[in-house]
C-alpha cells in the first residue's frame, strides 16, 4: 500500500493572482497529489495557467504575480515562495523550461553542459557525468551534437539537449514544460521514452503539453485546465478515450487532420503581381563547420503563394527559412529577392518567440515603437487582439509575464501589423493547443492571403502543413524535394480506419 510519505507534491486550492489592484486570479482552486514514480500530465488551452502552475511549484513566478493556497513539495510547505523552494532546485526538484534558448549557455559546447548538470546536480564524478551525458544524447538522436554550440543546432535539437540536461539529475520531481514542441514524431517518441525511464526508478513526472499523443504515451494521470481551473481529471487513457467535459471532447477532436483548407483562394489583385518571383533560390548550400546543413536546395516563391517544408528535427528547415529572409549567409548558390521590396517586409515568426522580444520592455511599448518606426496603422491593434483572443491588458506586462502561447500570438500580431511581403513561419503554433492552433493559423492564412503575402511554413506536423498551405516540400539531411499539393492529402486512420499510406 502506498504510504503518505510517498507523496512528493501536493497542491490544495493552489492559485496565482496579479499583485496589482484590482487583483485578478489567473489560476485558481487547483488541487492534486503526485506520488513517487507517478506521472501527471496537464493539457488545456493556451493561457489556461499550465505554465503558471509549474512556476508556482518551482517558486519562480514573476514579481508581478503571487501564489495563494497550499503547496507542499517533498514534505515542505513552500506555497509557491522562492525562498522556501530554492534549496530544492537541481538536486530534488528540476524543471525543463519551455524555452531551451534561455536555459542553455551559448558560450559552452552542448555536451559539456549536459555533463555539467550531472556533475553538479547529481554529484557524479566527471567521467561518469560525461558518460551519462553521451548516453542520453545518443538516446535522443543527438550523438554528434555534443561538440556543437547552441547556435549550430535547430530549435528542436536544442529542445532535446535541454531534456538531456534535465535527465542528468536524480531529482525526485521533474517538471517538463512542453518537452516535445516543434519535434517530429520520431523525436517525440525518443523524448517520451527518456522521460518514462526515470519514472520507473521512482522519479515523479509532471508534464505540461499540448501534445495529446505524448499524454497518451506517458499514461499515468491526466488533468485538463481551462481558464485557470482543472475541469476534468483521471487516468490518461480514460480521459482521452471517454472524456466527460465538452471542452475536452472538442480539444481531442480538433486535431489538424480534421481541419478544412486554411489558405484562401488567390484574389485577382494578387494574381496580377504573382507572375514575377518574390524570392528565387538556386542550388543553395550552407555549411556549419564540417556539417553540410543545406545541399543544393532550389525554390521559387511568388506573391500570394503558401508553401510548407516538413521533415525531421535538425534536417535544415529553419536554415532554409533564414536564407530566404536574408539573415543566413550561403556558401554556394544564389538567392534573389524582388527589387524594390524593403528588407523589413521579409519577416520571420520565431519558433521560440521569447527570442524576438526585448525582456525589459513592456509589450505595448514594443508595439508603439514598431508603429512609429514604420508608420503603421495603430488602429488595427485592438481588432487583431480580439481576433487572436488576447486581452489588451497583456500589453502592460513584460514578455516573461505572459504564457508562451500568448507570446506566440503577440508575435503574430506584430508581424501582421507590418503587412509583410513574405513570412517565414517557423513552427508558429507549436505552443498552442489544437483549437487555438486552428484559429490562429486560420487568421494568419486569411490575413496574409488577402494581402498577397507569401508564406513559408516550417512544421513537424504533415497534417497541419497540408491544411494550411498549397504545397508541401520535404527535407531530409539538407536536401529539399517537392511534395504533393495540399488538396491531395492522404486520408488518416480516423477517416478511413486504415493506416495512412505516407
């Protein structure tokens, strides 16, 4: 029989509120118990409070927020307070943050960072720490990444390096915030296996994710959050197979394979300017040291055209997008952009939006600066906020005081304000639940298509890519191959009862 001493994490009516008056509750009435060796997965809409819950457990809430209710971690009443929790960090309580770029050191090789965690968090001798680091990197498909720097790997690869770091510690509680965002199916399976391995040795796992397949793979308990409250909880298989709440049923049904086509039919105005290429890339090659990242990539993009590039993490998708927007030098080949189109109208939507916001600047000030610099239409902001389901009050905060999903939608708002000619969207909805993904991508496609803007969408999800664009390209080991038009998408298992032929 499980003893009370096996409880490593217990929340009773836990909540988070804004300190400023009038106080506003962002998370409220959350109660759960996590025991040694148990897995609990939190799913729900973007901005529901999932990451706030994790920050409260870690004692790392932003200064503008405060926790209320009761929170016990490893028998200690921490109640979300940093000073009560800090001594547990690393050795007893470990968190894999949602943004690997902010957690990894750009001045240290990746393998050494992973080994250093084992040396200092788990107290391993250096030889053993290095061996464990190499083992975990290999398990995640990153055997060659140990000698590389952060800027030399893709966002998906950095995500897996962060997971390898978190896995070095023998901490009793591991919190993983969106551990599979931006990863292809194969990499997701590797991550799930690595996370599950520690639980078999008694570590408790709290996972925050929009990935229902990951939730199903991990098993254990599942809790669904909406608008700051847990609306449904139970064994993962039971909740996912027979959900009781309407919102849970809608979330499960909103998978990309069921979406309608999102990119609009090209208008006559766009057709007039679509004959001349907006961007033309011929036989592009890019090397990162001895590694050939792009090899002979050729692509022509016209105004009003929507293309997608899919492929495994680290295959060169993001590098191709960087070349097309003009921020990545090439070693071979040629890139031409339409004359007369200013460079700032070639825009990128970041996979990690935090990298594109000034951390010390309030969000409203950033938008005001953009409007003033490029003489944009400030009156469009309220309407875009409403369509993106963003509260205008968020603009008074700093980037670190909003959720990853909210920040991703704010990045989209900023790009739409610019009325760009070309947008490279690098996993632009990886932090969003399926319902919000569909709404957000639908708005992106509608706005860009109406303006005659071209879109290059990078995604790990072939279904999402097909529904949001006109043609999919496939990339593997730096080589680009044309795929099929979006409307030729093969039927899924859910639609036919048979495996997808792709």
